[in-house]
């Protein structure tokens, strides 16, 4: 069956042959029949760009390979097929007092996608990325063989963050995090500008497991980079009310009506986003400690609005995420100022601090500052602006996140990812005929 696919940003649609294997054997058969344009695996489609698209080729929808294979409640280990979502894991595991070790801003991500993009969350400064909590995985390669991989294996390290280009992840075992409630204790504070924000993060982040800052990228002048800083920990039973203690591990995420179809593309202008950002900043407390929040509200607020990506209109949006090393704060400051001067209407912009990077050859995180922002695709001059920012990130020794990218130029990639040559060489060795490919792979010559 043919179908048109996009990433979560809803830009650059392409058509591919779609198949949905229910077993490893069916996945291998689909790979054999893929033809000259190759194949790529796809989960729930939450990569923002073209990583899970394959124009004229085959796309394997892995969401039907979604069995929980094993669960060790003593050691906190769960074995799952690649199509299991983080949402399913949370619903299954929280009642037993276990939580996923890393979650991004959405829980609608499959385990296979979490490994392929080596996702990170609000706790990277302490806990690293998702693949650092994977104890084993099984990979289907281009020759039809399956390989049992463990951390330190060359193919494991190439697959973690490898964007699905080394093979099809079939299943994996994950080390979980013990928790005693399904609530978070949250501290919130406002920062007056970017320097104030970075100082607060540098001096106090080590006190918290989770940390993130929302930045107002429309604010200018003395308020440039003003932010709302939110940090949290898993709440303990002694923090709960008697009513909450009756079911301390309950996980009931709230849901709201879906975003409507046909939203006008010009709705998110600088003026409207500026008004929203002003309201959001002013309603945040100057300082509030120990507020109890549901896990869904703290980690995944947008998941409560199905199809929220429609608010950007038919043209869609880009998410731009970069990291620059510690010591390059001037570059971060300059980029924030340029985005503000350009009038980029972004109401979703978050700054975090990364800890040590993982072993993945193409994994995005590295020690430094990472800024992620959503931008309507219709912003005038957006392409040239982001090209200039790419150059500054590259010159600073930073990189762009491949799972978010939809427009980077291929010549920027080698300087951002030092292990790229090794990755390409391994792909040439294990997949000489290019059985695994994607729109992203062709665009960036991966």
C-alpha cells in the first residue's frame, strides 16, 4: 500500500510503500522485497523532519511489533518489542513503582525510535540519553540476519542515534528507574534575562534530577532571553495528601480536544506569539517551591492536545535544536539575540544543560547548552537565517539534532559529528547495496 508521509512538522511530504510487520520474519520479508529505493523503519512519526520518510521506497511501520516480552520487577528490567511506546510503558510500569529512565517532551515515542534517535530529556545532565539505559537490543541487518547487541559493541554504538540506517531494531531490554509515586515535586522561578537564566542553571542544576527552561524568544532589549525555569524530582509518599496517598502510583494523563483542522497559517505571527509569551511569563510565579504536579503535566503537557502540530497551519513548522559546548555561552547569547531581532514567532523554545555524551556515533547530546525551538515554516527569511545559525554552531564546536532537522546542508555534518566517517564506513561494510535509507539519509549523504 502506498501512502504519503511527513514528520511531525508536516513539511516536505513524500510517498512510499507502507508495510506493517507483526513479526521479525515479516520485517525481514519486507526488507527483501523493498527494491532499489531501500527501506527505513518508522515508529509513531514524532521525528520532526524527514528521518522516517523514504520517497519511492519502503517504510516499515513498526507499531504492530508492540509486545512486552519480559518484566523483572526486582531488577527493574523490561524487555519489549521495538514498537512499544513510552506511553504504554508508563501505563504498565508506574503501578509497580517503575518509570522510564529518559523521556522526551512526548511519551508517544516507540522504543525503537527512542534508540534510533537516542532521545534525551530534562534529566540528561544527570542521567544521559536513552541508549545509555538499554542493556541489550536485537537488530535486523541488510543481509537478513539478526544480531544480539550490547553496549560497547560497534554495531550497538552505531545504531544508538543512527536514525534507523544500520538496520531494523526488533526488540530491546531497558533498565528502569524506581519511583514511589506518580507525582512530581516541582520548583518554578522566573529569570529576567538570558544571563540570569544561565547563572541559575549553572549554579543549581545539580540539585535536581529534571531541569528545563522556557525562553521568550520574542522579548527584546533588557528582557532578551527572559525565561521560566522549571525543575523537579519524583515526589515521595510523605509529600502527598491523604487523598493522593490512597492511590500514589495512579497514572491518569489528562486529555483535551484535538487541535482543529484547517487552522489559518498566519495565526502564529510575531504579535500574537508575543502576546502569548507575555501572558505565559507574567502568570508564572516569581518563585514557587514544592508544587505537586502529575507526571503528564510536568513531562508531556502538549500530549494532552492530540494533533497539536496542526496549529501551525497547512505549511507546517520546523523544529531547530542545536547544542554548543560549555565555554561558548557568547554564541548561545548571539543566537538568541538574532532570533529575537528576526522576530521569529516561537512560543515553544526550551533551554537545557547536557551532561556527558553517550557512546552513540551519531548521538546528538554533548556537554553543553542545548536550545530547541519551533518555528512556522512561513517565517520570511527563515532558511537563510538558520543557515547562518548552523555556521555559528559549527564554528563553536556544536551540532544540530538529526531527529529534529529537515533542512541542514550536508557539508555541515562532518564537522558536527566526528564519528561520521566511521559510521559511513560501517554502513558500507554491513549494507553495501544501501538497503536502509531515508529522505534524511539522502539529503545529508549519510
